[in-house]
C-alpha cells in the first residue's frame, strides 16, 4: 500500500499544475462569492487564507484574507472573467515508472460541450519563519493527518458558465509485478451558471479498489479543516 501511495504522490506532482458546523456562503449583489468560517483544527500557525485557481495560476485571480486568532476568516471572491474559464480536457494515458504501469482512463461525459469552468482551491498560509501552505476545505475528515476513510468528504468551489450534466468516471489503475489497484472517481454533477459547490466523498472500498464520488450540493455541511484534501491523496481526481 505504501508503494501505491508513493506512486500516486508522484502522479499528483505531475498533473496538478471548523468548529462551526456550517459555512455561511452567499452570493453578493455583484455576483461575488462570500466564504466565511472558523477552522476546527486551528493551531495559530496560520495567519492568511488565499485562493489558487485551476487550471490557471494567474496572480490576478488570487484573493487573500486574514485568519483571525480564533481561526475565523472571511473571503470575498469576485466573479471570474470569461477569459479565465476553461473547457474540460480529458486525460488518457499509460505511464511506466520503475517497471510499474500507471493507467489513466477518462470516461467523463459533459452534455454541453461548451461548458467552461474554473475551480477555486483555498489555502491557509503559515505565519512561522518558514512559510508553507496547506489546502483548507469544508470537510468531514476523521483525522486530517491520515488517509481518508469511507464516508469522509470535502467540498470544493467552482464557477460554471452553463446549466448542464457532468457524469461518468475517472480511473487510475496501478499495476505492479505482483498486484494491481484501482482508484475510481465517479461524477454525478448538475452544474448551474455561476458559483457551485461540489462534494467529493470516499464512497466505498473493497480489496484492490477505492471508489470516490463527486456530486453537486446545495446545503452546507462539515467543518473547515486545514489539510483535509491531503487525506484524499490516494488516487482521487478533481477536474
């Protein structure tokens, strides 16, 4: 299993470019997104929260805000320009690392081929002399420092330009000389124009296969946790 996690950590590097039980999220009159909450595992080592956008990393898209001493924060994200929205690009390939095969199978289907989007990832930045950042998510995680368990989930923020359906799956299969394992991310998302929240959940696990599910949600749930999505590093895929 450690070998699989090592391989998936390499893959992530190649392809990646709260005490309160709710997340008060509102669309402001100008269409911007207000994200506010309180970090449940706040240690005082972080003092800023900021956004990073996929598939772009333009500094003009970055928004920052203060994390107060009690772990609370407020972040206002403006509506992204249409120039920053991107079409989904499928990924299908086979790689070989030290004799082990890594197979990507992309079977995601989007009903409206003109759908464009941008994903906003939120990060907490440390205030220690050695600056570092960890992703922060609204999530249900048993232990942020360990791998996710079945039932755990986290929430991501997306901006879409179309009302449509995203379905299908993304499969990562790792084949070694003596074993194989699959990580499958299933999509069942109804997008709406504007801001969307998508929930990624660890759906099930059987020998040699882990299944995750991505769905759209309309209600707020979970706690704000620093490092939450790192628990899903074992194979989950975000578009």
